[in-house]
C-alpha cells in the first residue's frame, strides 16, 4: 500500500472520529447543561445539592436517569380508573381532619398505585418509581418524596428519624404540608394532560392554605383544625 493511500486513510479516519465527537457533544447538549435544567427544574437543584455543589456529578446522575427512564411511555387512565383514584384521594383528604396519619399513609399508597397504573415501575420499587417520576414529572415529584417520608415515620410503632431528618414523628402541620404538595403530583398523574410532564393546568393555583381553584381541600387542611391521631 502506497504512502499516499495510507495518508488518505488516516485523514478519512480522523474526519470520521471528529464528526462522531461533534455528534456526541450535540447529543449530550440535548440532555446536559441548560437542557437538564429545563427538564428537571427543582430536581436539578436537589441533585446538585446532593453532590455538594458538584454540577458535573449531578448532571451525570440526571443524564443516567434520562437514559434509563426517558423512553417510558405513560399509559392514559381510563375514565373509570381516574374517577376511582380521585374518589380515594378525596376520601383521604376528608379523613385527614380526624386521622391525619392514616390520611398521609393512604396518600402515599395511592400515589404509588396511580404511578403504577400510568406505566411507571411498580410501587414496591419505590426508589426506581421515584426516579422515573423525576424524569417525567420533575416539577411535582418532590411531593411524593415528602409524603412517603412522612408516611414511613407514621408507620405503626416506627419513628424512623433517617426518613425525615428529624428526631421524632412529624406534627400535623408537616403532614398537612406533605399532603398539599403530594396533591400536585396526583393531579399531574390523573389529569388528562398528565403526559405533559410537570405542567399544571393554567386555571389551577395552589393557595397558602392548600386550596386550588377547582380542587378545594377540606377544612381539615387548615393547620388549626386537623387533629393528631
């Protein structure tokens, strides 16, 4: 093989490698940096905090989540399914007035079931389910995380301080706040437009007392009315 041919082959290989590198950078750009910030919103900041401010490490973690769960296709709920889930959530909210601990536990269980029905990993795999939800419902997934932690502390005979970072069981206000935050994710999952991850319907706004237009929480969600149980 002549020297000219060898040089030509080297140039061609180098060009192919350069093009592949450019394509790889562009592909990463669609996931990383500003793309990840837009996709994950508050979850992006939480990931950076978990990595003690190491942005690159946080973005590697989030890139891995997108790689693992980004292709998940959410299954629409049938109208009857949606009605059953909404009825159960309403019952849990009403139960909060007299039994806030049981209400929070039911909310945690219900979110796991709704997510499973939408095609996310089964609720028995909480961490994996949470990870998938963070990819598709990043704006509201923290509500599930929060209500799950409170529910674990509320377990029969269990005061798991590692679950909440506190030394004892949560108070009524903690439980009320967890329920309110979890409701936003619930609405995302049961709503007809829930495939638009993290997007709340424009007419709905959460007020300071936990109510939202079209979805008024029961009076027990006002901090001075719910009873400890």
